[in-house]
C-alpha cells in the first residue's frame, strides 16, 4: 500500500482487523462454535499469550489462547481458538457448555474438572515423550538395559498398532484395538507395578504420569473414532505458536479476541481444502451487505459452503 502511495498507520490497519472481526466474522465464528458442540469427539489444547493491556494484570503475566477442534470423524472439520486471561478450568467448561462426548486433551488437571457428560481421552504422545526424556537422562552405555527404554518400547508398540489400523473403519478399529492393543496395555500396567524409581527422577516422573493418567490413557479403547494421542490439536495450535514468535504479544484483550476469530476462520478454511485468502475475501464481500442475524444466511457463509473456485490447488 505504501508503494502505491497509500500511507496507512499501523493503528488504522489494526482497527480494520478489529472492525472486520467484530462486525462480519464474529457471527460466522459463533455459528462454527454451535456446530462444533454438536460433534461427539473433540480435541483441546492451550498455549500462552502475552497481552499488554489486560485490565487488572501486569503486562508480563500470562494469558492463554485455547484451541478446540473436531476429530477425525468430522465431515467438515472445525478449528476454533478462544482467548482467555487465565488457564482456569472454567474457561473450557464455559466454551464446551452443551457438549456431550469425548474430549482429547493432555494431562492438565483442568480438563478433568469438566461436566460429567464429557469423557476425557488421554494422550499417549505425552506419555511416550516422558519415557523418551527419561531415556535421554540415562548414560549412553546404560540405555540398552534401562527401564526407560522398556517403557518407551511399550509406547512405540502401541503406536505401531495404531499405524496398522489407521485405514480401518471405526467399528473394525475398535475390535482390533481390543485384540491387539489391550494386551499390550495390560502388560505395560503389570510392568509398572514391578518398577521402583526415585519420584523426582526422569523415570519416576514418567511412571507417575502414567499412573495418574492411566484411566484417560486407556479410554481410546472405548470407541474406534478416538485417537491414541492429542497430536491433532497440537498440530492445529502450532500455526498460532509459530506466528506468536513474530508478533510476540497482543496489545489489548479485544485484539487478542479478534486474532482468535481470524485464526479460527483461516485454519477452518484450510482444513476444508480452501484457499484461506480467497475464502476471506469472498466472505467479507458477501457478509458486508448480508443479514447476519439470519441463521440461514450465516450457514451459507461457512467454509464448506464456499464456491468450488475458492478451493486450494
């Protein structure tokens, strides 16, 4: 714009983003939120965000960007971000009000304080990572006989089973998990009962995580639509984490909320095979003169309703 002779301040451009998000994109975001809650399998994750002008908080304190998304069974994937000033469980509880089903999450205790109709599914990628860290803490010459390696091998075996089952329909995957993965889980649990490790050691921490999270880690056996890890959510929150390295912080809560809306529409568009730039351009052109109080109008502007010419090549 500057090269074209149109000089715009950073504040002006920021205000355009805030106005677009509030007036035209927020109704689409809210409809995606309602649609998300109708699914039976979701994933969640969160990451930190610094907001400079958060009322009642110092600029250096942590705020959070939360991520919620659909699972592998969704015909139309939905990826939503939500800004909150804390990591309290009440944030997730409020966002998921009305949801009933399975929620993939990491080991954060806040997820285990949700409504009783939400069943938390643990993440084996986190469990495996802790055994990998324990193995790296062992001298190289001693690794081949270490207990950390044994625990890591159990985890790797579970993941190799999932790799073989990934193309099966959910019903068949459920049956195969019971016959192939459950015996491995049973053996792993029996093995942990025979191990004594210093609680604060790397191996002790891995074993403690396993014992504490065991009911949630085994829950993926209950339904073939569930996944062995929460990597789907971690992959979806990564674009925000990557961009945060560039913009570093948000100035105000309103700006952080607008960012959440923009990231949500961009990532949901990408997940549905759209070119996000073309989708947003089309969406804004349609929304500026549309009645966004009309539910049918808003439905017609969702990513999977965009014209085929806006699909990514």
